[in-house]
C-alpha cells in the first residue's frame, strides 16, 4: 500500500562538510569552521549550520523572533551586531530540534541574503 503524502515526501538530509566555511559581513568574520553541517531539505537550497564554538557569539544578539518547522522544530533567531547597527534575524538556531534533526542542536545558520557572503573553500 502506497501512503506517500506530501509530508512524507518532504525529506531532510544532514551531512558533515569538512571544507572551510565562513560567514563574512562588512569585512567581519561572524563564523569560521571546518565542521559545518549541510542541511538539504526538499524544495530548499542547502544550508550550512555552524557549531556554536566557531561562531563569534559576541557579535550576535538573541532576537524575540521565533518560528516553528515541522521537520526541524522550534527556531530561535539572532541579530548580527555591525558597525552600522543590527542586521535583524540574520541567523537562527534549533536549541531543541525534533528527533530527525537532532544533529543540528545548538548549531547556527545564517540567511545568505542578509550577509555579504558565505564562503566554502578547501
């Protein structure tokens, strides 16, 4: 019996990216790691999640904004603190992700559209 629904067709795949990955905005490096996780979700571009230890948390400020994802769980957001003022809700994290996304617990991701660049190099 085929019970394939839209929900079950929605997949998430989490893989380790061993290459150097950096988030740079206005010449400031907000994250720099060789241990990012790449989250590939059905219908969305892949997203790099950075270990918190490799993120400049002094340059982030927790936002009051939150969201809920049926695949990953409850997300908390962060503003980037820049010389020109905050870039609102530019990063997010799943502090207590749902079971299928447990690997990304405490990692942070950044909106590519809200930072100057996310570089992946050797």
